[in-house]
C-alpha cells in the first residue's frame, strides 16, 4: 500500500474563501509554514511563488489538497495546475473539539490526505473545456424546468378557482396552454378581466420557456456528441441525461472506481436485512441530479428495451419488489456508464 506521505514529501492544505485563501505546508507531517493571500490574480500569483519557496521548488514532490476546487478555489486550482502541481479535492474535515480557524482548516485539509492511498485522491475538477459549457447548460435547463413547472401549477390553480372557459380538472395540455396564450382582451367584469390577463401571461411565459428548453436541448445534443459520443451509444441515454452524467463525472481521476461512481450516483446498495429477511434498499444520498439521470434512463428502458423487460420478469418471479428491481437496474447502469467513460483510458 502506497500512501501520500510516501510519495510527496510536501503536502499543502488550502482553506478557500471568497476574499482570501489560507495555506498550510506540511513536510513529513510537520508544519512548515502558514500564510494567507487575497484571491485576486496578484494574490494567487504570490501564493504560488510562496509555495515554491517553502517547498524548495520541488513541484513533483508536492501535492496540494484544497477545499472548494469547483467553487472558491477553482481559479487557484487552475493556476497551480498550470505550474505543474497536482491539485486534489480536500476530504470533508472532521473538526471535533479542536476549534476552528482558517489556519487550522488548512492544516486539516493537508493532514486529511497524508495517510490516504494515492489511488484514493480525487483530482480537482478542471475548468475551461466543453464540460464547463455542458454543466452550465444543464444547470440552466434545470432552472428553466423548475420555472415551467411553477408556472403551470400557478396557471392550473388559477383556472380551477376562476371559470375562464378552460376545463382544468386534470393536468393542462399543451393545446390548452396554447389556446390560453392566444386569448384576446374581451369585455367582462374587471376582476375576471385581470385574472384572464394573468392566465395569458402565464401561458405565454410557458411557451417562451418551451422554446428555450428546445434550444437548450439542441445545444446539449451538439456538445455531448462532441464531448462523449460513446455515452450517447448507451441505450436510453439522451443529451439531457448525458449532460448531467458528464457534469458529475467531470474528468478522469475524479471518480476513482466503479463503486465510487455508484456511491456518487446514490445507487450503491444499502443493507436493510432483519431476522430471516436479507435485502437491500434504495440509497437516498449521493448526487441527486445524477441519480435522476439514471432514473430517467431506466424508465426509458423499462418501456422500450426487451432485455430490461425480460430482466424485470425474471426478478419478479424471484420475489423482488419493483423498487428493489429498479435499484438493481440503476446499479447495473452505473457500472455500464463507468466502464464506458473509462474505456478510452483502459485502451491506451
């Protein structure tokens, strides 16, 4: 077993914030120095130079364990990587009763990786490639979808309270929403007139969001096909679910194993046995957006894939419940996705 302390004589921990970053350098487990620098470009450049001086310029002998490499520490991680340093995501700190300061948190970020195996390190999430654009579009799509759902709920509630000539006892159809958006002003009591205008505004906003979602999906289809075409070859994976997977996967090295990917997706089996019953249940943790993407893929397969239907029939005959079967399918899918994303690495 090779641990970080055996490979890197210097470990730098970083506690990141919006206005400043605090650094702590350890050498063979002993504190060398701590320092705080501002987060502007000049401050980050000074921090990189300071690390070089305190580690005798041995870049290959130094690993940087930083918090927030995808948020507050993103620019720092990018600058350090450009200089040749290996940057990894710091483990979740366990403060206990030792108190909290930025300097202590920086030391914890460093000490948290010293005893880890090298293969357990999570390399920082890189920025500046297609993945960033895909992640941004995926986040924007989730925002549009939430807005659209909220508007439909508001419009439905309005139509159920006020009789505007639309049957809203069930879910509103696209035809009904289009009809409402095309209404023109008419002579009617002022309260009814105002409510009709609100309904028209909601319907037109829904139509606008539908157009934005269509354009968003078209962009995602183009970018995901260029970034990971092999992912789209998996049965049931479309551009929307592929975008969520790419955003969570980030880059080779972030997810160290198939089991880690399953845990990230919230599909690793959790024991739920008792007495003479042996079973596992669904995992409610992990990245819920990634879990949602796997759920959508499995739903498509359950409806259209003959092999999935045959699997379900076999497992039902064994006494498995629908939830248990879906859990198994998600776990198998996570394995397939992981192997697909790592296949190019295995072949090189």
